[in-house]
């Protein structure tokens, strides 16, 4: 008699999910093969099969059953989602681009997500490779925070599981997450399914020796297991061993399973261009589905039972296919919804971020105190962070050097000592990891305040920043990751350079879903930072180096409850003949120049550039008839071009002269003060531009 399958698994359910996954793949592949003879809207344009990966994934899915478990997955992970409760009509309807489902037709059908308030979730996937790892590590850290700091026992024993192919272990995200998980001993499982192909590139080109498990065998604080993913018994044994290790508090684990890719990389891919017939046949001979059948029949199921299960799957998939194809196409009139939160009463809340009721209970006022003491910019930011840490236990502040040192600009000085290293902590040197971690923390319901040490250093985090900003829109409001990213940049006191002095704020004004604050003074910094930390949307909070390093921007403290709405400009100086628009540290140079033209120049400080105050600028230009825009970012395609284009379009018939811009030439910030002065607009040059425009 054959031995009974490993106890502790619902093998009947696993078999059902594997058979469903195979059937879904076959439906999509067959439709694509016959696309010339089937209706156009039945073709899945981005089709990725999981054949060969399905058995091990469904076994893994059977182990992800905690209320606060989360998986970060990738495009070949549909078997896992089926195991976690993905409806079959969603599994087929989303790849067809139909209404509803993962994204309401907004994202590729294999880029999935699965919200669940009372069970395991699948974090929103992304279209880039390796970006699933650091958000999963962030979720794993959130488990420890909810459990140990917020004292929520419901999070005990929870895990984060990151799934990836063998090629993904070459990415920044993998190594950053591995560093986070092992240094912090996080409850995280790395599940690496190795089919020895990264599209067409063999595994030995991704990993020396082609086996990441062997290479990590001596990695500190990492429990490693390696095996054959086509063998159900071996897969179940290794996976259970790793999950038990992580749930039991042993720290992170990595399991590496080898398995075949029984399909082309994707629908349009012809693998025969880079694989021999013998290689393809060898993989087909390793198909894990027959091995699963042999493992279960007759030890657990009879041959008739297996056949009955195949019939059940065929009926279920046929019904789901009909339902999916009957779904309407998405409503194009709603395509602009969910770029940012709709936070009014009754509006549905996405999964992620501090709950609306908690945020509203924090209160706030737009009326500043008038008797507050004078503060420099850096102290205003520090005091605001301190206050929000006091009143909102879901706030966490982190980044490189923000803990013991208090940040390279000392903005967070003393906060770790006051609030502890669970709430104010240092990170490893990886901007990908900082933002990806923030994403996982935010989805768990926390408010992460992440520091990128200098604006230029945000570049390695570009994928995570983009994925965060687009999350709400591309999941049709199913998920969101509100966070604050503090980002010093711009010229310093008497110094610049191409690395620490980059401004480049227009890049974030162009980033979908992000708010961008660029305060010019301490009072505005308080109000905008507090608003950002209580917002349902992610925010880039730009701290100008010149303001951090000098007394420029000092202002009276507006109070512990002061909240300044985004998109509300400030009139620094009223005037009737010319509108001068600026933001950030350049406001002070503009104010010095504008003071030479009292009653003539109206100086507007935008304060935020996403959103920005269109009505304030338009109203002023209609009154004055002239507009000069001054900023620190490059002239070409800087944000001033957007403001100027808007003014030219909306106030054309009110203009008495062409809209003008004054900004640095299209070169990086130089180091030597003489060169820096030659590049940056100063008060004298601004005044000259004002005079010229007044004469025009």
C-alpha cells in the first residue's frame, strides 16, 4: 500500500487548485494559439502560464493561512492566489481586461492583488522584476510592530512570504530585502522557484553556480532549504519546515525549489528560438502534475475520485470563463478616478494606511498660533515629527542615520532616545529598501515617515516610488500605501554639487499619485508635514538644504495642531503690476527682489506643486497682466514650464507681456561657490528680470 500523503495538508484542495491553474492556463494558451479564429476580446494580450510552477505554489498556499499573513508575488503566481481564495471569474476576467477584478481593466491581468480584512492578503504586484521583495519585508517588520509595539496579539505568528523566480535573485530588491530580513530577524519566507530561465537567460548568468540556496548556505540569520519542486512530498516537507521556522520566531527562511517551465515565457514568446527540442522535452518529462496524481492516487484518492475532480474543475472553469467573457468592458468615463484618495464620508477606503476614523480623531486647525516662538526650519520639522509620534502610535520614522545620529542634518536628533528604536530607527543603505519597506508598513495600517538622505539618492528607489504612487489607481482603490518621504535637496549654504544639491522636483510633480510639498519657511513646514502625515495619499516632503543649514525660513511656531491644506498658495507680498511665482528656498531670493518694488510685484509662494494652486496664480495674473516664474530646477521642462503653460492658456487675453521664466541653465549644480553663484538666480537677477518684464 502506498504511504499516506504528508499530514497537515488538505491535499484534495491542493489537487483542485492545481487542476484549476492548469485549466486556466490551457484556456488562455489555446485562445492565443487560435487568435486568428476567435473574437479579438477573447485574447489575453499579456499571457503568462504557471505550468510547472503550480504544484509547489499550491502547497505553499495551503500553509499561508494566518489572518495577518501576506504574500508578495509576481506574474507567474496565479496558483498561489487561487489557493488563497481568488475567484475564478476574476482569475480569467482580469487578464481579459474586463470590469472589476484586480484592477478594473487598468493593469496587466497577471499583475494581481488580493485584499482580505480577515485573512491572508496578496500585496499588489508590479510589472517590474524583484520589486515584490522589499514591500514584503516591510510587511514582515509591520508584523513585529503591531505585535510588540502596538501590543496586538492577533499579529503573533504571522508571516510575510515573497515569491520570486530564480532570475529575480539578481535584483536590488532581493538583496535589500534579504539584508533587512536577516539583520532584523524578520518573520519572512523567501520562496524561490527556479526553472533555470530568466526569459531566455540561463540561471548560471543570474547566480554564480546557478543555485542561490547554496550561495546563501552560510548567510547569517537565514534558515535555508533546497529541493525538488516537482516532488510533492519533498516540497511539502521543506515548505512546512520553513514556515514552521518563521512562525515559531526563528527568523527568516529561504526555500529554493527547482522545477520546469512547461511553457514559453509569455504568450508572444517562442522559446524554440533559445531552447533546443531536447531541452523542452526534458522539462516536459519533469511535469509535477503526474507526480502529484501518483502521490495522491490511490493513497488518498481513487482513480475515479481524481477523474471526478477533473470533471468538477472543467465545469467550474467553463462557468467562470462564460462569466468572465460576459463582464462588461471598463467604464472609460471613470478612468481618472483613484489617482488620489476620495476621503469624504462614505467613500470606500482602500486596504492600507491609517484608518480614516483614526486620522480624523487627531483633529487639526488651519488657524496658526500667533504667539509661537521663532523656530528655524529644521527645528520646526523635528517638533512636528515629535508631536505626531506622541499622538499617533502608528507613526514610524526611519532612514539612513536618522536614529542615534539624528540625521545628517540633525532633523531627527533626539527622537530615537525619546520614542525608542522600534519607532525611530536606522536602515541599511538601500533606498529601494527604504521605500519598499515603507510600502509594506503602510499597507499594514501604519504611517511610515521615510527619509531619503538627499534628493539624488532617491534614484535607486524609482521603481518603488512609482509603484507606491500608482498603487491606488492600478488596483482601482483596493490598495493604497500612504507615506511621507522626507527628501532634503537643493543648494546648500555657500556650496553645491551634482549629488547633494539636486532639486529636480518636477520629476515628482510628474509622478502619478504623489503629493509634493516644498515649504519655504518653518510655519509652512509644520502645517504641510502634519497634513502629509494625516493624509490618505503618499507625499514627497522636500526639505531644502539651504533652509536646513541657515536661519532663512525661520518663522513662529504655528502650534501642535496646525494643518495646512495642500494646493493652497501664500501671497508673500501683494502688488498690482506683475505676478512673481516661486516655491522652496527661491522664495526668499524672490522676496528680496520683490521688496524693491512695493505695491508693484505680487509674490506668490506655491508651497505645494502637486497639487498646486491654479486659482491663486490665475487670479493674480488676471489682476497684474504679467507673470514671472522663478525656480531652482532646470529651465527646460522644469515645473515653471507647467505654470507658464497654464497661465498662457487660461489668462492669454489678460496678459500685457509674454510669460517669463528665470531658472538655472540646463547643467548640474556646481561645487565651487563662484560657479554656484553663476548658475542660481539671485535677488539682483530676479530684480532685473522684473524690470525688463515691467517695461515689456
